[in-house]
C-alpha cells in the first residue's frame, strides 16, 4: 500500500497555531513535528 503524501507544514500554519488546554502536535512529515504547549511555546 502506498504511503499517503501530506502537505508540508507552512510558515503561516506554524505562526497561526494557537495554544490549547493540552499539548498537541502539528506534523510536518519525515518524523518532524511542531509541538504547541498550553502556555504558548512552540518547539520542534
């Protein structure tokens, strides 16, 4: 089964990510993700 190709994470999507009550991740592909913490910090 072929792998599904995802759109890469854009600069705009990273800047627009807002903090939520729990930690969440935006995946960029190839094991890379942006983690957004409840207090607003963003970590790769």
